[in-house]
C-alpha cells in the first residue's frame, strides 16, 4: 500500500480532505491515523510522510507519539478505522494483518475492563 492509497482510504472513512490546513479535531485525528498508517505500512521516512501532505516532519512525530496513542483513552472509533484500513492492505504479510487484529482485540478487552470497573464502582457506591 502506498501513501496515496492510504490517503484515499482515510479520506473516505473520515469524509474529509487531509490537505486542508485547518486544525479541527476531526481533521487532526484523521491526519494522525494517516501518518500512523504511512509509518506502519510503507517504508517512507518521517520527512517523506510529512511532504505527502505538506507538513513539517515534527508534525508527523507529534501525531504518531502523542495524538494517536490518546485514541485508546478517548476515542476507540479511530483505532477501529486504523485497524480496518491496515487490514485492507492486501500486500501486508499475514503476520501484520494478524497483529492488527490482535491489537483490535486487546483494545476491546481494555474497554471491557474499563466498563467492568465502572460497573463495580457504581455498585459499591450504591451499597454505601
């Protein structure tokens, strides 16, 4: 999968244009998914990834290291989109597709554990 294919898939899933120079939340998150996919599914350097959308390579680093990991805490929908696109990479070896499915499974398990803790907390508060 190349960066143009990834861009088209991300734009289709988020229903927006990644080349916009705005900083709306949805657009920033879509770019973070795009940058992470480019990093994981291509051999492009950070500089090359940044040039595909006309940004500085530091923006790519920030998105990959700070914004993308926050999805686990705040919005698993973006992780789901990331994993779906990553699994669409027909050229990706089975091990990469398996790893993407395994990551999705682990994210869902974490979400279940969070919900169980919330339920237990509310049950404990209701007793006292």
